[in-house]
C-alpha cells in the first residue's frame, strides 16, 4: 500500500532539481562560494531522493499492474508471471519508503566535511595519558581501514607514554558524519602497568570531534593575527631545533553568544615547512571559531532530543572500556561487545553503524514522517 503522505512530499521535487541544476551553472552563483556550495549540496541530495523516488514509483506501478492482471486475466501463464512480479515488488516497498523518508530529512551540512579530532587525557594521571594514546591508535587503525588521511597537528606526550593531548585531522569522504559519534568522555577500567597489587583503576579521556571549517565558513581578519615562530622540538633530523619552522598565532575573537573577546592561541609544528604550518594553523583557527559559533545550534538539537547520540556534548560519558572483562559498552544505545581487543584495534564500524541507525530513528520521529 503506497504512503499517500510520502507521495505528497515528493511532488514538486523534479522542478526544484531542474531549477538548482540551472542555478549551479550560473557564473554569478559560482562567484558566490557560500551559495554555490549550498546549492551543489542540495543538488546532490535531490538527485539521491529522485533516484529513490523513481524506483519507488516503478514498484508501485508494478504492483498495480500485477493486481490488475490477476483480477482480469484468465491465462494461467500470465497470472503466474503477475503473481511472481507482485511477490517480488511488494516487500521492497516499505524498505524503499524508509529510505526515502531518511533522504527527505535535511542532511547535516557538516557531515561531508573532514574532521579535526582532539583527544585529552582526563582523570587518572599517567594512566589517562596512556589511554588517550590507545584511543589515538584506535582511530589511526580505523582511518587506515577507511582509506582516510591522518595528519597530526600537535601533541603533548605523557610522562609514562601516551598523550596528555593530541590533535589531528582526518581527511576523506564523509569523515565528520562518521566520526561525530566519538565526541564525549571515554572511560577505561583496567590494571595499570604501574599497579603492583593488581587493582583495577578507572581513568578517562575526552574526545572532541569538530567539522573542519572551510575558508568561507567563517570570517577571519587575517591582518589582525599576530604570528610568532619558534624552533620545533623532538626527533626529525638536523632541521629540528635549528630552523624556526614552528608557528604560533594569536587572534582576538568576539564570542557572538557571550559578547566576550577571547584570545585564541594556536601552535603548529606539524611539518618542517613554515608556510605549511601557517596554513594549517589558520585551518585550525577557522575550525575553532566555526565550532564555537555552531555550539548553540548543537545545544538546541540536544535539548530537543530525548536521547543523545551525536549532539556534540563532550562532557557526557559515552563509553566504558573494561579490560578485565574484555567488554566495551556504549551507554547511549546500551550496546555491548565482548571483543574489546579487536575494538581497541580499530574495529569500531559496527558500533558506529548502530549509532547511525539510532540517530536516524530519532530524526524520523522528530520529523513526523
């Protein structure tokens, strides 16, 4: 049975698709980068919806044709073919309706962007830094499995290993839309290497996943940036500690919510090339400001949802990694696996898939489709 309300929602999309297709070839639109990016994104979304719509209407026509044949045709061979066609098409309809409903929900424009990931050791001292290092390696392995590029921007090592803090960028297709579910507090329960009596300790690390901002996402007055250069530290050959390739920027930014002027300080020692480090420091500045300006939007989403899946709330405890039991539990969806070794080695896709399904269910409910 066709969903009449869904068919009504699909009316007029062809006309809009043609209109947007014409607009994105207009030189005036191409010159306006913000508008051009928004329209090309809408064009791709409409294209996916219309492809699914055409399959949906073809199925409905197939069902109606089969029913008509069964009601009026006397030839047994024709009736058999019609019955096979009806049996094949009918179960596909509800699945395709769900697909279209999800496509009709406006996509988060940030989902297609690259992601900036910040991992910081929390409570637990040296053990928290070691766990932050484990999380970094987990994401590193996962990025490799997805074919993403990973570039470390800055890090501070822990005294016993791991990281007090590490910031890196993941580049690829739909990175933020996948990685956004990792934002929050990750808790670990295990016996630290320094523990002599075998007691289980609880530590934590925080993960923040931000959409990487593009130049036209935020407005920065580059003439007001104060730049410093310094010599990079650590391993790296003769160039390190001799050439001032590291860069530090200071920028005064007015918070649009509080009205307070804040000084933003960003350092980058990612490469031995000072211009490249400046470019990457600017990218991090844009991402930082973009994230701040969109936090109110994220908070509004969080307040409307009964459960939190990917609201950007980085203070919420999202997972527990229990090493004695070999267990990982994601508290947002009550999902538990007893293969912690594989999970911490980057096998996290199934958990992300379940989080995606949970969020889509919330979106469908909120949209009343």
